[in-house]
């Protein structure tokens, strides 16, 4: 079939259109899409850069806030003991029992609850350089006291500089002697943090002798006094006289 000049021209135009359009779909369209993606990514990165620049410009302000928060944290930590050594708790109760005084007939310690609030870091010497650990423990105190002594102990717990609370109190009046006996449940709290020395509570030297009636922290009677009471007619006692 012979093509006319008009058909030839149309066919040529069609070829030109195909040559121009096909590369556009195969090459230029993906390039446009990639350019669009890069532009969107660049806009996001620029927004992040602006955000970081704003943070950098406020560096001094944030450092001041950090120091302020450290001061606030330090003030809070001062209200708590640095640790909860069992011997310290024993001596605290013993000293209170002597000061008021009242009779402690039994002590029972609960398990220590420990929560790491900030990861603990130690240096090569084993010294704590960072971190914050919360401690909590309950102590059950069985007691025998007058009503006034009972009230004094409650008031004493309220006034302690270290954080502690009585989470349970059970008392029963004894008709035979007009005293109270029962149970205190004392809950003590502490925070372990760097540069907070744990000052051990003073532990006095124990007297030598035999324990008198008066609970686990009762009065001691010297051996010599007991010997004189049990053997009043012994030669040593007579010589002493």
C-alpha cells in the first residue's frame, strides 16, 4: 500500500511525539518524583536543624535549669537518710526507748525494697559517681509503755528529720498494771546517691552483766551486784563490808 504525502507527514509527527513523550515517562517522571522526595526530605531536615539551633541558642538557660534542679534534688535528698543499715535502725529505736523511756519487747525487720531511679555508675575505686537508688523497709516494734510514753514515741516519729512514718499502730490497755502493750509498724525511707556519706549512728559500748526485766533494751545489772544478792553470806561479801 502506497502512503500519500499526507499520511507520511502524520506518521512522522506520530514518531516525533513518541520520541518526546516516552522518555518523559521513562526518565523525566521518576526524576521529578525523586526531586520531590528530596525536597520534602530537605524541608524536614531543615526544620530539625532549626530546632537544634534553637536548642543550642538556649544552652545557657538549660544549664541554669539543670543546676536549679540539682539544687532542688539535693534539698529533697537531705530530708532522707543515705541508707537503711539494720544496726542503725536498731540503735535508733534503742535510743528512743531509752530517752522516752518505754520497753521494747521484740523487733522484726521486713525485707528491703530497692528501686533504681537513675542507673548507678562506679569509678575504678568503687566509688559511686552517678545514680539514685530508693530504699524502703518496715520494722515491727512490740512495746510495753504508759499512755504518756506511747504518745511521746508517736510525737518523736513525727519530729524526726529523716523521713519515716508509722504505717500501723496496735495497742491494748492492760488492767493489771495500767500500761499499754502492742505493736508499732515503722516504715523508713532513704536515697543512695553520690557524695552523700552515710553517718553511722553512735553505738555505745554495752555494759557487762545480766539483763534485767525491761525488754530487749532493758537495764543491765552488774555481775557483782547479782553475786551479793544471791550469796549475801559469802566471804568476799563479808570482806568487802
